[in-house]
């Protein structure tokens, strides 16, 4: 462990957040000999601390600070204080994620060029050539130990997968397998193989699933160049008279305020907290918040087109046994406007435990239809639908000055309305998901609406032109050279794939850029 860096040490890179973006960036920079202070709002939990119980685990790990919601999405009605199901802990949401690790398809980097003008969508091409990402994706897959890449075997299929695969094949789908997962199918990188426990969302007690909490963070700390301060909530980012950021003000676990000086600041607090922090850092020089000359901070919030389908069968499936999301159908992930929408979607195996199933199936619902569904829980198979949603300027994070958090700061309001393309895609995905289960004899099917977001993207997006977004192709803010965004909020568009692998690949790439610019003394 490192000796703590001094609060007045203005040579350090300060990274806010320790998840897929911040945790990886911290380690990558530390490995290059760069001094890093990571500030994490949550506590530190390791595999032995995780709880194999849905509600208790939620209480331990989830980000439950106050937030508000608006818009026509179902979450605003049923879960108004919980727009996102993400983690507040060292390792961020890499503790809770399912492990699905998929590369973007080439056309998804260039959504505007590929899809054309989609009415009401604020589409933009990423300022990155897909070929630029090939090596970084390979590095990310090696870091995470992604199955079915680099000669690593796929995971075995559980019963939930076997039902899913049989239905897929009956429909003529070809691209169905147990997925590219950042969950070890054999011992790898000092971590054991998956034990098929089934509590992937509650933190992997075996460490078989990659999480920055017990891989990148400890490796970075072992170099002596990384210090992680847990339970330190960043309130605002400070800047000097020239407009360069030079420190961050945070509150520690005892409620005491500190300011850590910085050479560079990287924001990696997820797509809700990152824009909130930039907006809460407004000053007389930057009255609309930091990095916001374009007015785009907080805008273009994406959460993927999602939904689930459950099928009930006349024999037990016991879908909760085995790796939760090791199962994917990719045939619908193509771009094929003849289906009535642009972009595509994946179907992925999913199981929720009884408490969450009851909450997400129909919050507040009761009656025979609901109770008989739960009665058949043992005979149920489940899948999650995840597809590319359209960025819209009006889907955005703003400050809600009527609600303050525990530190007296305005909270984030998350506004989201479905785009007609999202609705058309969801309806197609429900139809296909139902068909998969009916093809293998389901006696009942339940399409269920989206629950609080686990994939949060956009809000500080990459753009070629400063007027179109917040950061350039390296995640460096257009307005302030030594301020970076290092999480999913820099996504220009969402693609159909789960975002973590791309967040990690971009963090590795950003570390190379920051180290190179520091070496040239331009940062």
C-alpha cells in the first residue's frame, strides 16, 4: 500500500470513481509510474464481504443517494427515486455487472452515417475509427479474461440457457452460445473458475467474475503509485484563474471537507453523477458548469432499449442456478431497417431471485395473474432484451434544486422519454422473445417492462466538434485540456452491446494518451 499523497501535491492525477472506467484508468496510469489519487464515494467490499441475498446485497452495494426522475419511462412511475441500479463501492458497478463483454459492431461507431437522419434523435458518429479500437478491445478482453476470445473456452450452459438455445434453434437463429463473458471458465489471472452459484449481480464471492475492486485497484495500489480514498464524496471540481482545473473538494466519511490539488482531473462517476458533478462545479468563469460551453453536459442520456421475457414450462427449469447471463442470441443485433427500426438488439439469459422478480414483474401488483406467475417460479426461464436506444437532447440529467443530498448539494434529476425507434424495437424484441419460448412449449409467457437502468450512457458525449458534445476522442473535455471524462458518459451512441468492455477499452486508450501528453509536458 502507498503512503498517502499530500493534499497539496499538485502533481497527481485525481480520478473520481473506481469502476470500469476509473478503476482501470487508475491502474493503467499507476503501472506507467504516474501518481494517482482515486476518490470513491462508497466503501470497500471484497468477495468475502458479498452477500448471496438480493435485498441484503442491494442494501450493502447499491447507490441509494436521493435522486428524482421525470419523463414517460416506466421507471419514473414505479421506481421514481431509483432511476438506476448501480453500485456505490470501490469497483463501482463492476461488482454488480453480469459480465457480458461484447465489442461494438463497426456500423455502431458511425450511427449517423449508417442510420441517416432519424427524426427526434440527436445522432452523431463517434470521432473514432473502429479499427483504432481493435487492439484496445483485445487488451480489454485479455485484462478481463473474456471467454471465447484469446483461446479461452466458453462457460457451460445452465438449464436456463438450454431452454433458450433450443427455442433459438427452433426459430432458425444461428448466433446462439454462452456468450463472451468476463467470468472465468477456467482459472485465469490468479482467479478461480466460475462455481455456477448464480448470484452474479450480488458480487462474485469466488472472484471468478472480473471486477476492478479486486483486480485493477489492488494491482494499481501494489505499484506504490495509487492511493484510493474510500467513502470520499466529491462535491465540486476547482479551477484556477486561467480556467484549468487544479483540485477537487470532497467530504470524507466523517463529514469533513478536504481539497486535493491535482495536475489532471478525470471524472468517472457513471452517467448520472458525472454530469451532476460538472454542473455542480459551476463558477463565475463557467456559469453553466464545467466543460459545458456546448450546453451538452447532461444531455443525450441513454439507458438501452430494455425489457425481459419470462416463459413458464411444465417441467422445472430452476433458472437461478448457474451463471446468470451466460447465454446470448445475437441474430437480431444487426442493422436491418426492414424490421421497422434502426439498430439492433441482443437477447441474453436472465434470472432474478423471487424478491426482485416480485418487484420487477409488477411493482405493487397482486391478484391471481401475478401470484400464479410466482407459483411457477421453479418452472420459469428468463431472458433480458438489450438494444440500441436513440440519443435525444431532451433525455438528460439536470440539477434538482428542490432536493438536496446528505451534503447539501442539489441531486440529479433523470429525465427520459422513449423514442419511437426504441418502442418499435422493444415491440419486435418482445415478439421474438415470446416466440423463442413458445417454440419449445412454454405454457405462459410474460413480457415485463424495463426496470431501473444498469446501462447508463451519454450525458458527456464524445464529438469531433466542440459544439456537438463535451469531450474529444480521448475523453478530454473540449473546453478544459486537463479535465477528462473516463466512464460511459462519454459514449456518443449506445450500440446494442453491454457497455463495460468498451468503457474498459477506452480507459486503456485514455491512459496511453494521458501518459503521452504528460511526457510531452502538454498536460
